[in-house]
C-alpha cells in the first residue's frame, strides 16, 4: 500500500515542535543537495536550531501534520490567509504523495476560508513540485540566511481560476 493511502492529516500539536524541526533539517540536508551547497543547506537548516522559536513559528500559523502509523512524516504551514510558509517531508517518505496530500489539503482549506490565491516562496528544489500544481512563477529572489544567499521563486496559485475549472 502506498504512503499516500495510509497517511493521515491532523493539526500540529504543542509537542510536535522538536519532531517537525527534525523533519525540516533532514529534508533540507538530504533533499536539496542538487540545488544548494553544503554551506547554504547548513545555514537554511539552522532556522530550526532554536526548537522553541521554530515551534512558535509553526504555531503562529496554521500547521497541518502528515502522519503514517501515527508518526509525523511531513508538515505544511499557512501563514496569514494566503502564504504557504513551509512544506517539508521526511526524506524516507519523499516522493510518496505526502507533499501532495499536504499541499492539496492546504489549498482546499484556504479556498474554504475564501482565499482567492496562494503564494509560496519555493526553493529551487520545490519549484517544479509547485508548478505541477498550478503555481505560476512571479519573482526570483535571493535571500540572505546566516551569511549565505539562497535562491527561491515567489509563485502564485489562483484559487478562483481553479474553482472555475472544477
């Protein structure tokens, strides 16, 4: 049975911070090697070094957690009404439908709240994933992180247009 068939979703629990920080770090370290240098990945992953602050950032938005057999394997955050803040999947569960499950749930939730578009600053490693789901590249960015410059692309998904097509 595929991971997507056995995966469930739930809201973030107060105790999830350290587990989600570990997923965040592992995802960056193992799944972005083709697009970012060791120094860039280390700087990026350092955002989770302060697990309390990382957990607070996740709790400040709406965070959905994907789990398989009760264990968290990925998460997505909605910041404000329309920004996909983070979408990360544990490397062992990558390319098994978990990110799609999370992204689709967040899209439906945002649309149900009346949001007309979603915005994401997609890493170079995630850009194609978002394009396949209808996000359109708008702006190329270079972001300073702990002395390193990381490239990403601001992308938008028109939820109203998707609703018209449905």
